[in-house]
């Protein structure tokens, strides 16, 4: 991670998003130290009901050849067991079985859920509703980033329109409705903020 972040800064990067890292408070503390004198701008907690998490993961399938991801509920392959893109075999991953999902959720409760409080105590947490389509959730994530960075909140081409609101309070959500901590957005203090940043 440190090598990637150093390369991003050295190449004049405008910031970065980390997905699935850090997973523990110790990792978050190490990341904070690694970034000094810069800092993290935002940590987003995708709130998803546990029942929805179980359904999403249990329905997920992946192509063994190209890695394409399918959902038996929302976007199944056109032909059962065959990838639409490359014709490879579409299977359920070992860690998407009901037993494996149970272990992952238990691990989350022990190691990752405390990060919600850790980021909230530092004023970095935005809780984002993770229910709905990928486009709907992405729109909420964009709003959370824009609100934190002070960017304009109207969609491009429609300056009078408002985007949906996001609960950017620092109050930690209950663990029952949290799936996992997701993106972290960081912008070096010396970097400008480009127009239309997403």
C-alpha cells in the first residue's frame, strides 16, 4: 500500500480511493502515520442490512476465466453456468457459500466494525445507504465525496438540480446494518481540486 501511495503522490496524483483497506484499527493507525503530513479526507461506511448482504453474496457468481461477476438475482448469465463475455465457466466462489459468509461476518464484527467508531471519533465518517442498484449507491458515494471536499452538488449539465442527500454525521451506525467499510478518499493538502472530480 505504501509503495502505491508513494507512487501516486510522486506522479502528481490527485488523490486515491482505498476499497477494503484498512480492515483493522492497527492498519488505520499505520495508514494515518504513513500519509503524514497529509491526511485522509473521508471514510465511507456502506450500510446494508445483514439479510441483504447474505442474499447478495450467496447469489454472486464469477467466471473462472475472465473474472466477470454475475448475480443470480439481478444479472445472471444468459446461459446458466457460462460466461456471456468469454464462454468460461461461471461458478460460486468458495468464500461465497453460506458457511463462509457467516465466518466473514463474524470476522467483520471482531476486527472491522470497530473502525466505524474509530473514524467517527475523528470526524472522518460518512454513512452511506448501500441498498439499491449499483448506480444508485454510486450516486450516493459521489455525493458524500463532493460534500466532504466542498465540490458543487448539482449533476453536470443541470446546475439547478440537487443530488440526493447523504448522512455525513459522525455518529457511528449500529453494527446490524453495516456491511463493511469501503472507500477512503484522500487528497493531498497541496493539490488542487479538478472540475467535475468524481
